């Protein structure tokens, strides 16, 4: 049993104790009908808060969900009066028929309504009347249109009346404790003020809210650590998992700001939008000019929601205002009552019961703890009382940060202002010291300026903080030194940047002037020789570098000086390179012009050698004109003109080489033109010679179709040969006629073609004589020779045989009749020519039959040869397969049959069948037949149809 109590968390122990006490305090339910105090000041100086046990016992008697509405604000701002009217409006809302009126409790002798119309006491003097935190209980059914998820739920509503802020002789830390306790315990927090919302109230509420948020986090963390420590878990586990059972009850509630006695017209703006605009526009310390976005108020980010409600004057006469506490609701202004109802509606719309997350953790000595996911549970009166004790314990342990007093705030503000003034003095003095200098300060002078102004800034702080503690002054001096150090680095960097910009500007100016000088030089002096250009570039670059060093040598210790000087040299060299490129282009243009001029001189020299008529000449003559003309163009012309000063330049040699190539190309062109002229001359002579040969041979006339073929020589072969000799003589005269061009390739080609043409003409003349002779020998050829040859034609199988038969059979008949028919003996060559014409013209049908039989014979022999070839190849394949032991299946069967026949005969016969003869199919007759049939099947595609 002891072990069980050791592992129970303190919070659960408090709940168990509270439950045990709840049964004993059932008799105190009557105490809920009037306000009761739950927190009170610890002493008269109000340094801290303590728990009122009697009030907590009343809280512990509450059953069911509990919700809290707390009203906080400055003292004598009407908090108690506002709560009384909220109670009245709430009772009127809960009992619309008036069964239990708000004033029914006035007749009770023990009630506080003897002097006040309401439940809370309203002060009648300038001194505060409420001490600590008072509570009043009311059963409330949440409205059906509530957005909190508790539609129609009946809960215990506690209205908290708190002690006011800014009471004389009360520290701000006590006010912060009141605000923290009321805020953490509340389901809805109402901040009450009078007349208007000013910046000081916004700043003070922002300070209290931030302080309360930090307190909530520390208190929740401490409670969680105590719970785990009691259960045996290490306290450091809370850092890894911020989720704990009480984190939701320590969250800040929704905020509703009520402004009483508000008489200003907001026009089209609502109170909530006006408050939102004030929060977003307000700046801490009222220094909007120097504040950043991170210094603005964070009220709207701390509370889940922020709303505002204005309340009109409850009375309009001075006597009524003096006795507001005793005025019944009927004597209050209707506008005020309507505003109270609106405020209550806002509160109820955001109201929800206080809840906490339940973390069920099972622990044992043998198994590690297992955490069950949390579930949200409503907080009862017992839990709320336990929460009050936790809050008071946290406040007593100093978990709430102290709120600074006005003097400490002023001293802190004075120190910050002094530090800021010293820093501003340093920054402005240094900035003026180097910013107005032209040119900018070098690094040593800038360092001296920074040291001097730094001493002035650090000496200024003690004079500004006269009367403050020495420790605070020393801290301010150290802060100034740290910030000045950072500013000095920044301003030094700025000065260095100014020096860089100045050096860059001077370098760019020098580069621009150098570029202008280079442009002028390129426009007026080019082209020049390469040595002259190098000398000019060297002198210019050295002068530019020396001028830069003389003008800016004071900045030689700057890191940018060397880089700018190198950049200047680089760009100066780039300008020199550009001038060099321009000079190369100018020299190239000059040499190109000289090339064109000298090429024209070459053309004129070559044209003068050929003459105006351009008669064809030998290639050797043309070459003898080309060589001196080329020497004159590449020598005297190029070196004697304006290009002569660039003789030692590489471009000059290249120009001479280009000129030589261009002249040679022109020479080749002239040679081609001369070749065309030579070809034309030789062609004309060839045509004339051919016409002369044709005239001699009598073939200068083209015979018409159907005209009888008859030459000037008739059938006289001897006269024909004489004419042929004359034609050959005329042909041989071609060389003399084209001399001295006869050695050229063109003329030799024409002479060869002339020879072929003359041979053709002579052959034509001889064919004409042969035709005449064939006509004269018509009788022996047609009546005898043709009959004989046609009779032998069926037995002839070649054209050669036919030709031999014609020569043999017809030749003898020609010889017998030549003297009688022609009157002269024909030469053997003429006889063959006559018989060839006779065979082609008269024996055409026989010739066609012989040619057809010759073709068929050739085809037959080709098929036989192919068959023999494939038979040999098949036999060789079988031999190879037999040697490898891979014969086809049919051959294997034949071998087996052969072996069977061999077994029935003599041993010697069986042996003779095997071996090479068996492999070749030379065994028994049956085996040979089977092999032959197999081979025929293989060779079937090649069998003759």
C-alpha cells in the first residue's frame, strides 16, 4: 500500500484528498449563494498571494464541469459593478419568465445586498475595496448556438472579482501575480478599463500576458516533472516530450476587453476592429520610428481570440454616479444595460468548461512504463481547487518573473538611451569624417579617425549617466564598446568600399582616356610595321601605369589597389592587342590592294605577248611569256610600291605567295583558252581533210532511199585501190597543214580521229564496190550457190560452219564467172566481202535456222555439264560422309542389306563389296540400282524435261 501511494503523482493525491473532503463539505452548499474568497494577500504590504482554505473547500464541493470568467483591470475601474450587472443579466437570461429575480436575495438578513444591488461589494471611496480574488457561483446552461461544442450543457460558472492594478504602495509584481492567477484559472478573461484604450494600457497588458505565458510554461513543466519523479521516471524525460496532463489548463483563455463610460463615436468601425488596429499599430516604448516589426505588441498572438465591447455611462447625473452601487437596474441607462447584455453574449459565445488531458501511464518494477494516448476530461471543483494550489505554489517559488518598477524602467531606459546616443555619435562622427572626404580616406587615416571617435563615445557615457550605479555605468560602457566595435568594423568596411569604388572609377577613367588615345592612333597612324607598333604599345602602357601609381600611390596599402592596377595593365594590353589587330587588318588591306595591282600588271604583260588577235600558240611559248611576267609582278611591282616597307613582314611573304598562285591560276586559264583555240584550229583542218577524202572516194553525196547504189568507180577494184591511195595521202597531209601545232595533244587527238574517219570512208567505198560486184555475179550466186547452200542448211549447227560452206561452195562459182561478169580477176579479200554480203542478204532464213540450232546445242551441253557437275559433287559428298561415319539413313539400310547378301556368299566376295568400291556404289547390282535411284531422286531438279 505504501508503494502505491509513493508512485501516485501529487496532483492525483490532491484530487483524492479533495474527494474525501467533498463529502464532509456538503453542508457548505449554502455558501455558494454568496461570494467567497479563494486568494488573499499574504500580508499588508501585498508581496504575495495565499490560499483561502474555506474558499477552496467551497470549490471542492462543486460537482460537474466548471468554467471561470475573471475580470481584471486597474483599481476603481468598475470591475465589481460590471460583475454585478453581468450576474443580473445572466440570471435574467437563465430565468426569462422572472421566477427567480436577481433582487430576490436582498431580503436575506445575511446578504451583502444591504448596501449594494448585486453580489460583489462596490467601493464608495478612493481606496480599493476588493482584496485578492473573490468568486461567485452560478449554474449556467450554455446557449444552443455555442461554438464551443457544449450545446445545451449545464455547467458551474464561477465569476472572479480581482484586486485592481496600480494601487499606491503596491508593487507591480503583486499585480502580475493577480493577473497570472486570474488568467490561468479563467475560461474567459475580461480586461476592464475606463473611457478609452491608450498605449500604456496596451503595453502593460502585453507585459503581463507575456509574463503569464512564461509562468504557465514553467508551472506546467514543474508539475509534470514532479509527477514523473513521484512515479519513478527520470525528470529529464519531460524535456524530450512536452506533452503533459496539465498543459491545457495552463493555456491562456480568450480575451474580452470591456471599456466602460465610453462616449466616443467609432463611426463605421466596431470596437473589436478598433482594438485590433490599436494592437497592430502600437509599438513598444512608443518609439514607432525606431521600432521594427519584432518590437510590436503580441497580445493578439498570445490569446486565442481578442474581442472588445464598449459600455455607455450607467448614469448621467452626478448624484446617480456617486451612488451607482445602490441604484437598482431600472434607474440605469438603457444603453448601458444593452451593452452589458452584449458583453455577456460575447462571454458566453467563447465560454467552455476547463479541461485537462488525462495521460494513463502503467508502471511496474518488471516492465517499462507504457503511455496511453491522452483524453480530454472536464475539470471539476476538486480539480480547480488543486489547480489553485499549484498556481499559488508556483507563485511562491518565484516562477513568475518580477515586473520592473517605474524607476528601474527609467534607469534602464536612460541607460539604453545613453548607449544609443553614444553609438549614434560614434556612427555620425565617423560617417561624416570619411563620407565627406574626396578622395576617400586611406586605411591608416580611417583607423586614426575610428580610434579618436571611439574614445569620444566611451567618454560620453559616464557624463550621461551621472548619478547611476557604477556597475550600471560600466555595463553601459562595455555595451557601447561592443556596439562601437561592430560599427567600426562596418564603417571601416564602408570606407574600404568607397576606396574600392574610387579606385575603380579612376581606373575606368584612365582606361577610357587610353581607349580614346588608341582610337586616335588607329585612325591616323596605321598601318605601321610590327616593331614600330610594339615600341608604341610599350611606351604607352608604361606611361599609363606610372601615372596611376603617382596619382593613387597613397592607397597602395589597400587590398583593392593591386587588383585595380593589374586590371589597368590588363585592359591597356587589351587596347594594344586591339590596335595590333587593326594594324594587321590595315596591312592586309594594303597588301591586298598591291596584289590586285600587280596581278593586273601580270595580265597586261601576258596579253602583250599573245598579241591582240590571240592566235593559238604552243604551250612552251605560253610558258615563256608567263615566267618573266610573274617575276615582274612578284618582284618589281610588289617591292617597289607602298608595300615595300613591309618586306620583312610575314604578311608580305604570304601576299607574294597568293599573288604567285593567282598569276598561275590566270596562266592556267589562258592556257585553257589557248587549248580551246588550238583544238578549234585542228578541228577545222580535220574537217577539211575528211571532206577532201570523201570527195576523192566519191562518197561526198548522200544517196537517197531507193536510189541505186553506184559509185564513181563502179566494179573496178583496181581503180578503187588507186583512189584509196590518194585518200591516204590526203590524210597524211594533216600534220603539215596544222604545223607547228601538230605536236600538241589536241592536234594529235584530231589526227587519230581523222585516221578512223578515213578508214571508215575507205571501208564504205569498198562495201559499195562489193555491192556492185554482188549484183554483177547475180546468176552464179542466185541460181547455183544459193541452191547448194540451202540444201546443206539443215545439217549445219553453227554460223561458222555456214560461213565456211558459203565460202567453199560459192567461192569457186565466183572464180569461174568473174571474168565473164566483171571482166577482171577479183582479190580474195573482195571475194570474201561479196560472199559475206550475199550470205547476210540472200541466205537470211538459213542463217536464222543455223543460229537457232546453235543456241539449242549450247543450252543442251550446258545442262549436261551441270548434271555431271552435280553428280560428281554428290558422289564426293557421300564419300566424305562415309569416311566420317555419318551416311544418310537410306544409305545405312543399303549397307545393311549388302552385308546380308555378303554373308550368304563367299568370304572373299563379302570383302570385295566393302571398302572404297562399296562406298562408291560399286557393290552388287541391286545395291547399285538402289544407289542410282537415290542419286536420281537427289538430282531430280536437274533432269532434262
